[in-house]
C-alpha cells in the first residue's frame, strides 16, 4: 500500500467521525437564529416581540415562548436579539399568555426603563397576575408583562399569534452602551409541569431565556 493510500485510509474515517460529531453538536444545541432590530432613524431601533402560552409546533409544542419579529413582519422562534451600541431601543411586546402569581414580588415592578406602557397607559408596577417578564439582570431592566384573563374569550394557542387574539400590548425603551453580550430571561415561574415552574422553557434559549447582543 502506498503512503497516499494509507493516509487516505486514516483521513477518510477521521473526517466522517468529525462530521458526525459536528452534526450531533449542532443538532443538540439547535441554537436559534439572531434577529436584528429594525433601524428607524440614526440611533433608534425598534424591537417587536410576542409571548405565547404555548408554541403549538416544533420540538416542544406545549412550551411557553417568546418570538421576535423581523423588520419584514415575519415572526421568528428565537430569543437571540441584536441591537446596535449607543442607541435607543424601542420595544413592543404583544403578550398572549394568561398569568400566574409571582414568587418574588420584586418582579412585579417596572425597573430600569422610564416609559413602560400597558395598553397605552404608563405603569410602574403590576400587582395582578403576570404572564412573563422581560428582564436583563446586568442592565437592571425588568418589565412585568400582565397575563390575559383566565376566562379570555379568544386566547391564542398556536404561535405566532396575531392581534385578533386576546393580548396586552407593552411598550418601553432603553439605551444601550458599548458593545457587549447579555443574557435576558423571564422571571415568572411559567414552565408548567417543571419543578417549581423553572425548568424546560425557562432555561432554554429560544423560549424564556435569551441573548441580547449589543454590537458596535
Ligand atoms: Cu415566562
């Protein structure tokens, strides 16, 4: 056997093993896509998201989730959000889920944003049931997203939901600093069927756990 043949004999199986390992890794992490905020004017961007009581499709249909809207209007099942550094981020969240009581009452406060509105009215705290929160601990930002009524007439059960379904509209804004990567998440124990409501979707990027990429 020539040297070239021997080399091929070693390298081909090695490449196959490497391909399988990479494919398995990518399959296991199934990292959701990054969605960039839409620039409206210099230094200002818009982010539109929704929270749903159940995805209704995909690998975990019963899981609660966030979704992010692309600037072309399509909804992406992702929580990986990219915004520019040193800009103002205007966030709108359509909240379609019912709520539950909080374990930590701190989380019913609007923290770190000056202008949160709920269905068009400014608010700073929500003491009734809460569906989810949008919280970026490192930035001191947390916004409670009130739940829709338990007896809502027209709840949405398959994401993405449109605004013909019962929902609350929450808006707020925050300023970004230098480029950095933060994690954000929901702090309501909203993972039904998991220990203390905190497993499953609560600890999974793409559902109730997200990444905020601030890029220069
Ligand atoms: Cu949640």
